[in-house]
């Protein structure tokens, strides 16, 4: 594969509610790259295990669901609002910690990058271990973070209308627990890659974060490789 036809890979990792999804989506839109929320695949697995009456901590209950994880999964699966319920949210880090699930989601990501939607010139993938483990060769890596208090504040604002009993303290406790599970797991724990650009969103607006990200991509990738198959080129708009 020539250097120009190889797809550009941008890895965006970080903890829950850090703003990595917002950043990764906006970055992909500006670059005309495909975007993949890898967390939604783990959530979809957790959801399906629960739907089948299985135990998300038991790998034997998870394995049959992993057989169904083939690229491309439809939006009805990956954008199912049930993936955001507390039940699925609690179950997902157990799936994320399983080597078998990591292998299935890794293959999914590899297929996505080889054959991205709309033949895009590159892909932005957001997750926990994209730059450290799945694509250590990624062209550009970001680690998006914010203080636990700020992340809890954001998550509380998003969820309070749907969860009348929720308090900011409950959200902070939940986020701290999820961080601990993701950072202390045995396989592919959440951590910044050595060569990741750290984007702390505690004080920055989404626009400021996006501008920093675009500058980092521009510094790294030669313009011809940024174009997609349709010749669209929106970088630096
Ligand atoms: O990004 P999101 O909050 O949707 O991820 C939900 C959970 O899925 C994370 O807390 C983590 O346990 C797991 N996950 C993972 N690896 C990824 C993405 C998500 O283990 N690449």
C-alpha cells in the first residue's frame, strides 16, 4: 500500500466525560475523516449480555455475544439509547477489562480503519487504549482529560433530567470508580501513550480544544494524505 493510500489513524483516548467524544467527533468532521466511538461497541456487548440474561463479569456469558461483533454494526445497535442507562454503564467496564472482548473490539477497529465509511482518507477513533494498545503506530495521538470534579459536573448536567434522584456527589463517586476500573485493569489499562498530545479540557472550551488538536494534526500529516476518496479537503477551514 502506498504511503498516500494508507489511511491516517488518529487515536483519542481519555477517561469518562473528559470531552474526548466531543473533540474526536469535531476533529473527524473538520478533517472529513470517519469517526468511531469504540466505547459504544463495549456498551453494545454489555447490553446484549444483559438482554440475554447473562452475567457481564462472566467471560463464558460474554463469548457468544463477541461472535456477533462484526464490522459494520448498524446504528440501531451502536446508537441505541439504552446503551447510556446506568445498568449498561455499570456493566461495561467489566467487558472492557476482558481480553477476549478487547480482541473482538480490536478486530472491529482494524476493519473500520481498513475500510472506513465513505472511503474517508483517515479515521478518528475514541476510546481508552486506542493509542497505547490497538494502534500504537497511530499517526497522531491525543489523551483528553479534565479534573474528576469537572467531569462529574458535566456528566451530572447531561444526566440530571433523566435521573431525578441523581446528585453531583453520586456522579463523582461513579466516575471515580469507573476511572479506577479502567486505569487499574490488567490488560490495556487507560493511560496516556508516551507520544500522546495531552489536552486538558478543564478550562478550555470545545473550540479551543479542537483548535489545539487541529494544529497538532497539521504539524504531523502532509496535506495530500488528508484528502479522502472524493477529493474533499476541508482542513484549515
Ligand atoms: O467511552 P465510554 O464512556 O462510552 O466507554 C464505556 C466503557 O467502555 C469504559 O468505561 C471502558 O470500561 C470501556 N471501554 C474500553 N475500551 C475502549 C472504550 C471503552 O475498555 N476503547
